[in-house]
C-alpha cells in the first residue's frame, strides 16, 4: 500500500496546524459561521443534528493494522467508542467535540491519515473494488490508478471549489464492484487491441435528487492520458456547471443539459489543450505507482490439497462451512481465500464497529492477512489474503467478537446511511428501519432461499444509502412533519446498472417490515427456477409487486 514520503507528511502536518488555528479563531469569535463553513468542510467536518461528524479518508478503502488501532484509540478517546464505515469506504466519527477535532487530525497524521477533501465541493475520496489485486476476474489492479488520481486531485488548486462535490470510481474487474455507472466519473480498465490495457471513461452519473446512470464519453483512452482527460472533464464542469442552485449543480445536470455528444465535444476540445502536457503519465510514473501495490509474501500451497482440507473442515463443522460459503470467495492465488467481515449483525446499526472490534481486527490482520484490511462500499470489511488452512481459526475469533454473521450479499447485508438519528439533512430515521427489517428476517435459511438481494436505505434525497441502485430501495421522506418511507424496486449498481422505480405512495415506519415481506413473497411466488430478485422484477415488471403491496385488506 502507499506510504507517505516526507512531502506528503509535511503537507498533512501543515494542514493540521492550519485547521487548529482556524478552529481556535472560530471558537474565539473572530471567524463567522459562514467563513468557517468551507474551512471545516475541506477538513471533513460536518455539523450534524446532535454533534459534529468527522469523515476520515481511507483512500480506495485500504488500511494497515497500525491505522486500524489508531482509529480504535481515537474512537475511544474522542468519541463514544465506535466508528461507522461509509459507502465511500471512509470512516466516520459521529460524536467528536469541535474543539478536539484538531487533536484528532494530529493523531491521524501520525499514522499517515487525514480528513482532507472528504466533504465540500471538491474531488472526494476515489473508490474502487474492495477485492482489487486479489480477485480472479480482475483484468488489472486498479489501485495504482486510484493512487495516481488521489495524488493529482488532493489539494488541486483549480478544483478546490467546484460547483458541487465530485466523485470518481475505478473498476478493473469483469464484474463491476465499484458502481462506476453511479459516479460523476467512472473509470473502467479494459483490454484493447494487441492485448493492450486502456480505459473507458463514463461521466455524468450520480444519485441524489436526480438519479442518473453515467454516459460513455470516451470509448478508449490510452493509459498515459488518464489524468489529462480527467482534468479536461473537470475543467468543462468547473467552467460550465451551475452555481446558482445546488440542486442543479452536479455534473450529471450539465451533461443532461448539454447532451452527451455536446459535452463530449467540449471535453475533447479542452483535452486538445492538455493532451501530452505536464500531467501526461510517463512509463516511470506509472511504474512508481504500481510499486506501492506489490504482492505480499504468499506461501506455496497445493490447490487441490487446500481445497480438500477446507471441504473436510466445512463438513465436520457445518456452521463454519456455511460461513465459508457465504462470507469467503475465491482468491487469485492457490490456497488463499478472500474473507468478507459482515458489519450487519441483527440489532446493530449497519456499518458500525466498536473500538474493541477494531483492535481485534488489527490483530487478526497481522496474524492472517499481512497486516492489511479493507473497507467496502457495502459498509463491511475485508481481509483479502487469508490462507485457507487458517480460515477455521480466524472464523472462531470472528465468532467470539460478533463479526461472523454469514449474510454477505443477502437481504440483511443492507446499506444504510446514519439517517435522522445523526444527520441534520435527513427527513427520517434509517437505522430503526434497518433494525426492524433485520429482526423480521433473521431466518438465514429464508435469506439464502431468496438468493442475492441488495436492500439500500437513505434518510433523505441526498441518497447516501444509494437507495436508487438497490434491488429494493427505501427513502425517508417528510409528510407534514411526519416520517414516511418511499420504496423503489429494480435498481442495480453492477454492469447492468439501473435506477429503481418508485412503487407507489409511502409508508409509515412501523409498516416497513410487512411491506418488505409482501415484496419478497411476491418475488417467491413469481420467480422461475434459480431466478434472482432482480431478474424476476425485470421479467414481470413493477405491477405485480404494486398490486400485492397495496391490495385492500391484505
């Protein structure tokens, strides 16, 4: 993983000192709320419903065990003993005291972490596949490209005050696990002629008040031109994006208003001035970025023997076998498995993790996964490099810590924003709805029978829970001061990306578990053999679900 050099460390240390001075001046009354607003946002600090919220950057979701222990210590010393994993693979603290935030940032700087550009109208944390570098379906490791984008975009003076926030995702695998179609810019690695790797670039995707699937603006881009082409897109957006209305300020609105062809032409014209300029990537610079992501010292295993031993262990201990089947997946190196750690145990807010669990996972990462751990878009964690022969010992440790819920990819592995319990923007609470659905559908056999199913919950139209691209999406809405919930069906964040359609009138909070039950019962009744929820929905449409859910007297 990337390690700071002396210049990186100096920049982060100076930013901490700068924000400490700004915070002290604000608390002393010499900076107004309006003056302090962009300063705190550029350092990841929001003012929420009950307390500030600090969003800590986790570049492309990669952490080492030292950083994990530091997050545990910070959450214990400066917060309430837990942290939250966000859909941008970042870590959030929901209860820091404003006057102590500079101290938190100083602690983070000591382990090469920061909160720069995790909020505000700038280029946010670049995200990617949580299995990058180890997935068997990977064409090329996307992390070096994420790192190049990170270095280029962090504190970029031209793009510090964009019309609106800006998000980039990179995908390097056959299966899109980075949701590139729902980002301001999606970068897809693909193989071209003569086995050469390059990029397809999408732009204008995004969720929120106006959900849009991104459009292809460049079918093939040579690797060396990645940053200059991204810069051209950002310049067109920065110069032409609306600033008079924040609800119409995202790049998706600009692309729609101009039309994708006109937008592409404008980008090409801007790129003609940048192409082959100073930001063009040299072979040496690409090699430098790749050097940060070398393979760990894997042991040599016989693939057949490793598989046989694991199958014997799974047969002897069915609960362990079920966990292996649901929460681990194939690794590109024989004798290793990728382990998903579910943060979706019943009765706990999705994506939350305690300080003790963080410390345990740091120890487990050191013992089983070369000292690294990853955060995911689905608000879970991943140990990417676990030897198959050590899975049983790891599973026992995770079980004791409440971190072995075998539900990855199923209904209760839901995405959920913090909602009205914390966020001042939310129209309704998200966490109680998630907990009620978790409690209603605790039966794992029923979940497995339903098959892969993505349920996403947002507390407001900002769509931090990505409800538009869930197979089932739930949106909190305000109706005359009361909290209600709107349901949409048929969304997808994969290569077959789609925006869900609204089912109909909204529901009260206490109705939501029964509404979900009716939707699932309709699916079970209508599905064909081995058909997923999304496939069934796309085949039969929304009407059968609507009829069942809104049936009188049902």
